[in-house]
């Protein structure tokens, strides 16, 4: 008789959804039959039961559950487990009966007395008499039967197929004599053909066989519900079944990963199954449990991948098809494969990781040979040859040459799918195998371009071959310009200049792509590498194509013309960003466009494009794009006064690429991180960043100017104005020398003016900031507001008040919350000097709110330390919480916001274009609705855009 359990023949009782006994799922029918058999055997009707099942199907768990029941019912339990490594140990299984933890001492003593064997200690060995065979299997069988006379005896042997031959002989004798004994023999085994012991036992009427199949989808849900909450179990059940095929061990591993600390923790919060280390370990444990042949088959599937099929696997392993068929059946029954392919994509990598390099090479070479002889296309065979690393056979050479012609399109296809490593492998292979020198140079250039987007440092190894190809005139203008930008990025200016000089002037009718690359490189060098640009500015290679305007005298016009309202520049930048494609569009073009938006003070658009392109870069695993875009987003956040975001993004940018990959451009994220940390008052963090090693060549680039500027502000914030003065003056000298002098990109005059004020040179500071204001023009909001704020600090009290009023208006329009907070601090101090303490107090409250919102901890702490006591009649909720403003109309909210900032009724009326009488009426209604008595009680938690 055979009873199945699992998806085939699930008893109706299991369909009720209740959990099975002892934590088992969908095994109730088997448990019931085993208990009945135990009851019969206790009455002198001996039983033999065999449990069969796939790898990790729950055989052992079922065995243990039954053993607990047997002991609880008063039976004597002798238990053992077979193991492949112990098959040579004579009576190894029987020895476990003597020393098992469940063996009663009297039973061990009785066996010793009846068989003449010395009862061993736990972990000991059988006596020399047993080892020499003086006691044969028959005597041991008699001893076991003798034990059953004192009470029911249960003997269990897990994985009995691995038992030693002497122990199997004892068990065979026992099952022949079990019919009238109070003995129950319970054996478990895998899906392999039954052993001689089992085959013989199953011919007897007192024997039963139970087959454990994988859990059904409902069973997987029940198992999940034992440890996860019901909603999580319901969500994860379908995906868990798809990954495990109903294997209980794998399902429990998924639960462990779901509950492990991490982003998906909290009792299985994920919508689908979570695969982690526990699941990978369980998968590999299943493979190793299945024995050598199953593991060999799994490795063959991992190597052959999509080509794995029973016939090819048999040839690959050099075994009979029936052997492979049995292994594939075992793998599928264990929930590891479907149609000779792994269910879980991580299994292939885990299996291959266990192989030594020599083993992987041999297996890949074997796969390539078989596939080639089967007529598979060279493009499909070449991957195995590349993985093998060597192939000296003549057929391999023919495959390599045939595949070389197809390598480039295959690499482009891999790139389109985001498989960068695969694309690099194809290109490296093609460049090595290509016999045409010109084509090899083209492939190397493409390889350098692809690798640069993931790791600029990795692309440097191609500089030498590409420079050699350039000397032989094997590179196009486009490829040379990409090489020049890479050389400049990595701080190799002399080589960049030589590359440009060797290229020569663009020919008539130069291709549009080459023209675009020349123009982009010229623009890039003029902005970021002005020393290189200066050396080649008059060289033919950097000239515009024939018929186009000559090079601009002032490179800053390429950044942004005077005035920030130049719509053509902004529209052009937006068009570049709309067309940008990761790994296709030059990153230099994208960054130039983003900086044009920054210079035009289009911060919201710059932030939008940073976020859009970052998402695409992360999907394409383009680390260089990710690092530079994070850095640019940090620059945007600094201009908006979002200091915490700026510091986080700048530090993330520094870790997105290695220092070697950043090259001289590391000065940009370093400067943004230092600047943000300084503005927040995190001086230790800023000092740590400034102590990092930097490339010497960086100081001869615009990145060096950014770095010096950030360092100067750090010196200024830590009371070292003379050190700050030195940095700012050096920046100013280089900016003028390199013709980069425009305050919308490098406002060095304002920085220097702040340092001059600190050392008492207010007249020179005033002249510098006035020069900066003249250069900015009337269209800027943020930079004009910042500059006017500096001018206010060096103006007399009479001029300072109207200047600061204009600063507040400009900075509110420009969106810079940090500079706005500083302006309110200055404004509050002016009102305090003028004796308007209530108004000063209101302004400081607004500054306090802004400092907190932009995470300017130092400024916030200073304001808290100097804040005067509030009016005793005003409750904290009235001035800290602005939720009550919801009862006001839009007009009333605007009037209240301006009044809370200390504006007079006349000033409010002039700003809102209403009469003073209307202002007074609005304020009267505001006081009544908010249940306050005076202007000093107005809430200050108001949005800046209202005020």
C-alpha cells in the first residue's frame, strides 16, 4: 500500500486550511497512518513503514514528529541516520542504537548482554569483537527482538540508503521476523530506486510506503502563516511557491530572510518573497544533500544555461541519459528546477561560485566544444570560450574569428539591456581577436567609452593604446575628443594637449558627430580645464568648423550670457537633457546643460533633471553618471538652502566612485560636502573632508577653484579670516587669468568681500561687492539677493534697512532658505539697534524657523541662545504652530505673514497693492479669528512664498 501526501492526492482534511500537527503542513494523512501502524505493532502485529520523498521534502521532520509520539505512547525508541561518509563503518547504524540519546540505559545494557557486545559510550566505537565479526547480524537481530518482549519497540533509520551493509543485514533479518513481534521499523529514503531491504519488505502485508510530494500552493501559504502574519503570508505565498516549488526547507529559508534585519524586515513586510543568504544556503544544502551525481548535474545546468537539455547534459557529463533523467527528476521534485532550468536566478551564480577557476575553465571549454559540434552559432559559443580563458583547438580559433565580426553588435545589444560586464567582455574579446588595426582601434575606443560610464579608472588602461592609435591616424575626430576629455578628467593635461595637437584642424565637410564632439570638448575644456584650453585655444584642432564664428574671447559666454533671462540658453539646455541617453550621450554634455540651468537660477528644473537622469543611471548601473548627478544635485540643494540634502548627496557622490575614478573632478563633490558641512556648523566633518588627499593637478582646474572657495568659507566660519582671504584672493586671480570671471558661476568678489570685512577692510569690500552687483545685472534673484546682503553688511544703518528689505524679497523669490534665514538675522539686529524690540523679536522667530527647516544647526543654536523672552500673553502654540492660519482667507494670510515679519501697514499695502485701511481691516479680522490681541502674537510658522 502507498499513501501520497502533498499536491498529488491531498486529503480533504488538508483543504480546510488548518495547520497540521507539530508544525507539519499537508502531512496529516501520513501521520495518522503511522500512528495506526504503531498501535497495531504494540499489539504484536509488527509493522515496516517506508517514507520516500525528494530532497528536503520533510522526511526527517516527519520522522522526528512520529518519534516524539512513539516515546510519549510508552514505546522504546532506537534511532539512527545513514550518511554516505559512514557507509564503510561496519555496524555504524547499529552502533547508533546503543549510544543514541533516546536509548534507555536498560535497553543498551540488554542489547549488550544478549549480543555479547560492550555497550559503547556516546561517541565511542564498537568492541573489537564486533569489529572483527565475532557477533554476526543474526545475533544482533535476536537482541533487538528480545527488547520488544519488554514493551513496544520503535526503530527509525533516516536516509537508510546510506547505511552500512552489516547494519542493513541486521535490519533485513529483523523485517523477516517482525510479523508477530511488538516492533515497528520506520525507514526513510530519497527518490532513488528502493533498496533490496525495502523491495523485500514491501512484498510483505505488514509494510506500508508513504511518498511525500512538495507542498501545494495552499500548503506553502500555511507554512508561511506559522511565522508571518496572515496578510504577509497571503501576499508572499504565490511568489514563494514559484521560487521553491513547495520545498518546505526552501520555504522556511524564505521566511528567515523575510524576518532578517534589513529594509524588508518587520515580519515579512515585503509584498513578495525575500531571497537572501538563508535562501541561498538552503539551495546549496539541497544540492549537496542529493549526492555527487545530482551536484554534477546542477553544475552542468549552471554552465550550459539556456542550452541545458537532457540529451546535452548526458553528453556533457558523459553518463547514460537515464542517470541524467533521475537527477533532473530529483532536482525538480526538490523545487530547484523547472525544465532543466533553475527556478531561482541566484542558484546559477551560487553553484558557479563553488567551483575553482580551473574547474570553471574546464567546464566552459567542454560546453563550447559540444555546442560547436552541435552547430550552435559562433556568437553563442564564444561566451564559453571567453569564460574558459584558453582554447588551443583549431575549431576554437575559427569560432573566435567568426564571432569577432559579430562582437560589436552583441556588445551594443548587451548595453541596451544594461549588461555592461557582458558588453565589456565582448568588446575586449573583439579587440584582441581583430586582425584589422583600424578596426581594433575603433573597438578599443568604444571599450574605453563603455567602461568610463561605469568606472572612469578602468578606462585609463586604454589611454596608451589609444594614443598610439592616434599617432597612426587610426582614430576619428570624435574618438580623439573623447580621449582628450578622459585625459583631462584624470589630470593628464600634457597628454591631452598633445592629443589635440596631433589631430589637426577639422576638415571640410567634417561629419556632424565629429563637429559636435569638437564643440563639446572645446566648451568643456573652457569651463573646467581652462589651462588646457588656453594652450590650444588658437590651435586648429580646437577651432570651430569652417564657416562658423571664431572662438569666443571670454569663455564665460559659453556658460551664460550677461543676465540670467537668456531663454535660448535655457531652452538649449532643456533640449540636451530631454535627448540625453545613459551611455550614449556624453556626460560632459549633460553636466554642461545642468550647469547652464544652475547659472540661470532655474533650480527646480535642474533638480527635476537630476532626479530623472539619476533614476536612469541607476537602472543602467552607470556609476560615473550617478556620481556626477548626485554631485550636481548637491549643488542645486546648496543654492536652495537644503543643507542636509546637499551634504548627503555630496557624500554619496564621493562614495559612488573611487577617488581614482573621480580624477581631478573630485574637487566638485568635496567642495559641496565641505560647504554644506560648514554652513550646518559641522566643522569636524568639514575638516575631515579637507584632510583627504587630492590630486595635485586638480588645483589647475575649475574644480580647484571650487575646492579653494569651500575651504575659504570653512576658514571664515572657524575664525581664520586671513586664511580665507588667501584662498579667495587666489580664486579671484585665477578666475580673471582664465577668463572665467562671471559671478553667476564663480562669485569670488562676494566671498572675498566677506573676508575683507572680517579683517577691517570695509572700503575695499564695498567696492568689490558693487562690482559684482554691476556684473550680475537686474534679472537675477538669488545671486542679487546674496550680493545685496553682503553690501548691507558694509553699509551704514540708514542704508542697511531698505537694502535688507530688498534682500528678503529677492531671496524669497530665489528660494534660498539658508541665505534668507541669515538675512532675517541681519534684519532683526537692525530693528533691535533701532529700538524696535517687538519687531526684532518677530524677525528672529522667522529666522529661527528657517534655520531649523534647512538644518543649519549652528545658526539655529545661536538664535536660540540669543532669543529674548516671549510676550507672557502669547502661548507657545500661538507663535510656533501655524495650523490656525487655515481659518484665514488668502488675502488675510498674506497680510498676516507680512505683519509677522515686522512690516508696517504702509509697507504691506504697498507690497500687496492695497490701501492702509484695507490692511487694518484684514488685521482686525485676523486677530479675531486667531483669538489674539496684537501683532506680536501672530504665528511665525508661515510659508516663505506667502510672505
